[in-house]
C-alpha cells in the first residue's frame, strides 16, 4: 500500500513553511512531499529530519502525557487505599465513588452494596471493578491515538519524524489485544447503567427523606458524561451502522447511526471530560466521606 502525504489543496503552503519569498531550498511545500511504502515489518513513514514544523506541536503530546499520568497515578492510589469511598446514613447521604461501584465483595463497607457476592475477596473491591472501565479506555480508538503519539512518539504529530524504525501495526502482542475493545464497550455499558442507578439513588437521604445535594449533582453529571463518551465511541457507531450495505433496508439502524454520528465527531472532547470528571467524582465523595468538606443540599 502506498501512502502519499497530501493534506492540503495543490498550491497551498504548509502552515509550518516559511513565508512566500523565502529561498526555495528552505521551503516545505506539497511539492516536497515524498511517497512512503507502508508495509508491516517495513520502515515507518515521516520526514528524514526531526521535524518540518515551526509551531509548538509538542504541546499536545506533553499535555496528554501529563493528564494521563496524573489520572493513572490518582486512580491507582484511590483503588488501593480502600477507604472513604462511601457516604452513608451517618451523614444522611447515599453517595458511592464510581471507582468502587458496584461494591459486591466481602470487604465493602456496610451500606455500600446491595449484598455480598464475592465473599473470598478481602482487599479493595476497586481492583476488581476498574479492570473494565480502564480496559475500555485503554483500547479506545481515540486513546490509542493519544498515547501512541505522546508516550510512544509514533509519531508525535504530522510532519514529525517517528520515534521508531520499523512498523508492525497492532499485529503483535500486546497490541494485538486492542481488538477486544468492542467487548470492553459492552461491559462499559453495564457499568454506565449501574452508575446511573447510583446517581438516582443519591437522591435518597437516610433519616431525612428525599433530597438533592451537590453530591447528587456530581454523580448525575458523571453518569451523563460517561454515557456521552460511550455513545460517541467508534465501536458504538459501528454497532449501529456498520455492515449495513443499504440503509433503506435498515431504517432503525440508520436512524441510530445518524443520531450517534454528531456525538462521534466530539468523541475526543467527551473522552477527556469524562476521564477528568470521573476522577473528580471519586475525589468529591472521598472528601465528604472523610469529613474534609460538607455535602450541601436540600431535602424535599
């Protein structure tokens, strides 16, 4: 397969090239583009110099590394600490961290679960739960692009040299496991349903009745963002419209596909918003449970 570098109409100057009037040898234009044969096991594409760009292309990879590293560090700490993840009847609330829901192990604190299912598990229940949402994000098409470019420099951006000498695609272990993304998507939908139920349960204020608090709003927003991230997923859009040769013969799937397509265009936005907010949700529940802050609200 041959790939030609062509991203602009003929005759237009690349945004990183020098202004018109500069020496011809110093310009980087469409005419300078090269043809790179892309085959598994062959050489990777990209320029022969470190970069052809003059802008701060490195900002986005740096931000990506910073945010993802911070999230992994926080989520790991939150999963292992195994405390302050539930706000219960003592504070007239029913709030649970999304990292610990559903809490179905013998180590769950009283009130945080409908009933113990896994009696032999005595350490943090989050270690069982986070496998599925993190697996969904790790294999996500957008996140793969994000961490391939930022952590692996493969490549960091367009018109920047690749950090690796050969190309094997996702045909080798462990990248071969990226193909399980669609299955993690199904598990993700199950967890979205559970976290949505948690958000509505948060209207319950034990000893007071029904009410609405900041914690209720936080859990509701978290559930909405997780649904937007999941429904904008490429796997979800393909599930609705993929494999259909003629939409006129599948009007329901066509309607679903059209409804999801605008969300799919904003998948990157929802990916980052839901990632940051799910960590903030855990943090808020943790601060309330520890007594560091009060969950202000009203009851009906």
